[in-house]
C-alpha cells in the first residue's frame, strides 16, 4: 500500500477506474470486476460525477450509481477508498461554491455514503476565483462530507496558485494530483508538475496509464485496427517513438513472462511521486492482465531500457 500525500489514505498501487461502469460494463460485469479487484487486495476506486455522460442515453452519474449499489450489496464501504470528482459535467460544470456543494451532495446520494475519501477538482475553472473554490472544498472537509481534496488536469502555475490560496486562508489543501501520465506521454507531467507535487509532499495518481490501450500492445503497425474511437486514439501513438516503446516493452515483458500492459503499469508504479496508476477494466479477464503489475519488480536494466526507448537522447 502507498500513502496519498500527507493524508492517512493508504491505497493499492493500482487504482481501479470506474469510467466504464454503467457504460461498456453493465451492472453485473461491473460488480464482477469490483469483486475481483478487492479480492486481489485492491482498495482504491476512482469515478466522477460526469461518468458516463458521453454515452447515448446517459447523463452522468451512472458510474457512481453502480459503485453505490455494489457498496450497498457487498457491505465493503470501510474496505475501500472512494475517489470522485466535480467540475467537468456538462450539466453541472465548473468549480463555483454553489456547484461544488450541489454536486457533492448528489455524488454522496448516488454512492450511498456519508463521506467521500478523496474529492477531486476534475479540471481547473479559471472563471471562478481560486479563493472561492478552495473555501468551498474546505467547507466540505470541515463538515465531514469529504476527507481529503485533490486536483486533476491543472497546470503547474494554477496548481501552485490554488495551494497558495489555501495556505493563506488556513484551509484544506490538495493532497494529490491526478495527471495524464504514461510511458509514451511523459513531458506533460515530468518537469514542473512533478517538481511541484514532490515539493508539496503530494502524490500523483496517473491516469490514461495505458495510453488509450496502446500500451496493451494490441495495436501494432500493419494490423487492422477495430472501428472505434478508442482505437483511433491509440493509433495516434503508432509512430517511431511509440513503436520503440513497444519494442522495449516486448523485451521486458519477455524477461518477466508477463504482458506488455503489466510492464507499462509497473513502470509507472516505480516513478517518483506516483502513488497509484489508474486503469479500468470492462471484464475480469482484462483486470487479470493489470493486477500482476503490483508484484512485478523491474530491474535497473529494465528501467533503463524503457526510459531510453521513450525519452531518447537529444
């Protein structure tokens, strides 16, 4: 288990993404994945009020509802760390105090819980003063409805400004940053953001850990791609840098007799400041490909090969 920043939240290094629950995984499939995840020792479940508003017939909140039903059915509330988010819903957009209060209450109802363990600002809201946003989050923490707050999709300057606003007000501040970070998408996080997270004693939860599925290894040059938006996103990495990454992953996976996805996640879990890699699974079989990452121990030679393949010398 890894500690989230300066909180008392101890989490499994693989965070289970709930974006597929109530979308490509129906309730029965979602329950099966959740059951298998906790049976393997997992305890960190991630969702958002906006999941899955993009699916036809959905309006957002479907994932929270499925997780809430699973919690009620299984009685596992005290065994898991529940993270959800506010600010990116098409229906309830932004981080105004009124929106944070209303959306958090709706999330609590859907999840069927009396508190949220980790509550993210899903994205920055430049139209709302940071003082107002941070005060609203502090209000939730003081009321006991939220244990800790975190940020997602913030630039380094805006994250620093938000934390400075909280410090000046003596209010609750962010303990984690959820950032887009994986083996083939490194520049956005490594650098100013990583330095800020480290210096502030925060943790990173890395989302898009498998680069839209590219780092599973199933999208290769010369293969026909399935007709889907996800495949199109993954295909964007079918370039010399992405192919070099796959070659390195193939080599390391062969050394350890594990899947390419396992190695990609294991690499993330070794990175400074990363408390957990976030990945989703529609089926128990997909989850089984992810879980071994927690136990794989990459050697210095493995890490050097992966790093050089994905960050070649200038």
